[in-house]
C-alpha cells in the first residue's frame, strides 16, 4: 500500500476532539485548577501538532523517538487519541488513554502548589509503607513462631523421658542445624532478594516495552516464568540430598566433633536420633527455599498456613508415636520428619499456582548469581554456626545435666529471638523491591521504621520473658538438677532480646541491598573474637561463660550493623542525603545489576 493512500481525516483525527476534551478537563477541575491558561494553550498547540505527526510515522519506534519527553511518557497527563499503524500501514482502532502521572504533574504545577502536593504524597507513601511492613510481618511472625513452638514441644516430650535422652537429642539437633543451615540460610536469603528483584524488574520492563499495546491489562493472575524461582528450587533439591547423605554417613564423626565420644552415654541415642532426622533434610531445604520465594512475592500468609498444618501434625504425632506406639525418641524424630515433608509438599502446590516451576531451558537458570551471592553468605553462615556450635560443644563438656539445661535455654532463646527475624525478612523483601524501582526515599523510610519497631519489640520480649521464664521451665523437664541450672539462665534469655532484635534487623537490611560481602566479612571477624572468648570463659565460669560468650556474639553483630548503616560511603549513603532536593517524590531510577557490592563501598 502506498503511503499516499493515507487520507487527511486520518492524519488529523486527533485534532477534532481536542477542544471538547479540554473543555471537559476545565469543567472537572473548576476554579481550583492548578493549570494556568498559558500552559493549557501551549500544550494544546503542541499536542495538536504532535498528534498529526505521530499518525504519519511508519513504525512505533519512529513515533516514540520523535515525541517530546512529556508526551511520550508512559502515563500522559492529558487525553491523547492515537492512531496505531500496523506494519502494512493499516489503521487500527483508536484508543483513548487518560492517566495521571505524579512526576509530570510536578512540571506543570506552580511552585507553591508543587510543594503542597509533594508533602501530601510523602505522607501518604509513608503511611502505606509502614502498613505494608506490618501486614507482611504479622503473618511472618506467626510463621516464625510455629516452627520453634513445634521444636519446643518436641523438647518437652523428650525431656519427660530422661535427662540423657534430652541431652542426646539436643546434641543431635545442634548437629542437624549446623549442617542444614550452612546452605539453607544463604539460599533462603538470596532467593528472597532475587525473586523480589525479578518481579519488580519484569514489571518495569513490561511497562517500558508497552506490552499492553494500548489495551487494558488483564488483571487475572497469571503464572509467571521466573528463572530465580526455578534456580532456587533446583539448588534446594540438590543441597537437601547432599545434607541427608552427610548426616547419615557422618553421624559418628559429627558427634565426636561435638564432644560426644563413643564411650559417652549420649552417643548411641544421639547417633540414632541424628540418622532419623537426616531423612527430613531434603524437605527442610526445599521448604525454607520456598519460604524465601514466597517472601520475594511479598506473600507471608501462604507459608504460615503450610507451616501451621505441618507443625500441627507433628504435635499430634508426638504423643501417638512416642507413647502410643512406644517408640520413644525414635517416635519424636519420625514425627518431625513427616511434618517437614507435609510442609514442603503444601508449599510446592501453592507455588505452582503462581509460577512455572520448571525453567524454559537450562540456560535460563541463574546458578552464577546464586553461587556468587550465596558464596558470601555461606562463609557468613559458617562463621555463625561455628560460634553457636562451639557454645553447644562447651556446654556438652560440662556433662549431661548442664547440657540439658543449656538445650532448654537455647530453645527458648532462639524461639523468641526469631520472632523479630520476621520483621527483618519482611523488610528485606520490601527494600529489595523498592530499591530495584529506584525508590530510595521509600527504602529510607522502611529502614528507619523497622529499626525502631525492632528495638521496641526486643524490649517487650525481654520484659515478658523476665516475668514468665520461671513458669515456663517446668514445662520442659521435672529434673530438679536441670531446673536449678536453667533458672540461672534467665538473664541470658531475657536481657539479650533487644540486642538480638537489632542484630536480626540489621541482617535483613544488609540482604535487602545485597550487601552480602560486608555481612560475610564482618561476621567472620566478630565470630573469631566470640569463639576465642567461648574457648576460655567456660573453663572459668562454667555454663555461665557459654551464655556470656553468646551474648557477646550478638552484641558484636548489632555493632557491626550500626557501623555499616552509619557509613556515608557504603550502600546506605542515601540515608545521609537530602532526597527532597532535586527530586520529585525521591524517585531516582537506579539500574541495579545483580551483583554484590564491594565490601569497601
């Protein structure tokens, strides 16, 4: 078809309805309109000229390249009638779009009106961010409480058997946590950030590409194809199989490293318990990776439901297997393993409704990105586990009774402390998402708010535990010797909660900005200091030296977080900058590459 076949009415189709649409705008805004008449006349002429020109272009690429930045913006302020031309110069249906763009409004408003609008926008955004963080954290807190509660129930049931059974199970659980968390925690943290970034990046790319072609987007939920999800699941399966084999074949060696030789009365039951718990390692890794994926979607409700169903089943299985079937400690281990697989299968089912689990091709997987960022976190997690395991080992060397007391204190300490970890992981997902969109002002708001609420939560937990700890202890054991030692640990369990809360919050902030190298290097340094203290303090102070060393460890973690966030040269530089100056709504488009920043930044 020849270009001359385009008729004049087609070229000027955008001009006929321009006056009528402007009259409609003037009537709707009334006397309080923020647009002055000179600006209206100016843009009326400019839009009329551009509308005629855009109808004559031969491709969408040429059309976009010739439009002014204001009119070519994705969300125009004014009604625009478009004639979209196909590749054979056929005229398609005319589309009318009328959207409001906050950034373009600022360029059209008077200076006094602009200030009022920006102040109003900032206040609304601030309220929304706080509400979003709270709404994400509440289900996450419930999810964090469910799993430790099931572990507490397991400890309580085993503790009623004998102190030796409780001590041997405590050593086995510590070994299981060391091996599994070495890879599980890095995978969980990296998956949360990568999935959140993928979702934001895909949304921006779809809008930039104009994938709707002027049509109303379909709001019906569609399954997404995210390579970060497929990579995380595949890595979880491989890691889970490796952990199961390592725990099963190396149980004797691990027990010896933990200070439980073959001559100890804890060796045989601990080895048997650890071999059974190893069967659940694949389910644990997969379920934890799935929790990270769901949090990347800012969905904390689905994991709570799945964890609730799985752990409720374990609570029902404990008395059935341990006492009904008279399986003792073996029944406790099997109950936990079955519940872990229930959680994993439920999460996979619900995730399958959101995303395509299998990648379109193997080349789309992001092993390099996961290994690069996860490598730093593996080093960090290894440092944490060495310190925590050293504490458990030093407690085990004190004897079975002190070890049983230490196990009870550690379970309560971790269960309560991890409640604030829910705030940290929710903040991580939000920071990764908003930072990918360049919303630095919003990220600043999230960081300030989560630190304040985290500290308040820690103080409240310390007060609650200080009052109720004496009443909780008899739920775990009736042994008078163990009870006497456990009650001396009330200061360690309760007073350290504000420190623990801020330490976990800073972890979430580090991961949200992908500051994995600093998180790893700082942890290695402070872990070395804490481990040196743990090697010598228990020899002088006994079990109190172990608890004092773990408190020192958490205090150093908190200090490292403050040092990083107060630095003006690191990834948190914008916390010390005036984001109001030179920006509208503090929207800075920053293209984030999927790489970890240098520790020296």
